[in-house]
């Protein structure tokens, strides 16, 4: 078995972007994306054999700009070591939210 730890955090599916990020409005869905990112970085620092793949640049951007310089430096180190990586690179995971190729391209451009 080969497990790949990665995300698919919806950017505005059942809740708003801010509700997903902060964890508010749990009646619709329990999700607190900011804790996912904080926990991932903490665990990667503690366990050098682990890797993590992140997808949604919208949430990463929100989280990253809230962090102290020490955490930003840790993230940069993890990226350089290949232990924290990004795939897709779009603002969101372009699945059913981007049904047309132009939507997919715009999503990718915004994320990059």
C-alpha cells in the first residue's frame, strides 16, 4: 500500500471560503483548514521522514500571510527539502467547480 497525504479542501462548496478556513458554521460541515496547515507543518518538523502535498493555493495563501516569520522559514525549508510540495497550483482544485477549460485556465493563472 502506498499512501499519499494530500488535500482537497473545497474553496466554497458548502460554506464560504472564510467559513472553511476558520471552521465556523459547523452545521453545514466540520472543516477548519487553517488547523490542517498548522498541524501539517508541526508534524513535518517533528517527523523528518514524512511528506505532504497541498493543492489549494487560496487557503495556503490565507494561512501563510498570517504566520510569524519562524513558521514561514520552516515552510520554505520543508519545500526545499521536498517534504512539503504543491500539486495543481490552482486557486482551488478544479473539479466540478470549473467545468469549462477556460475556467480551469483562469483558476490555474490565479493560483500561480
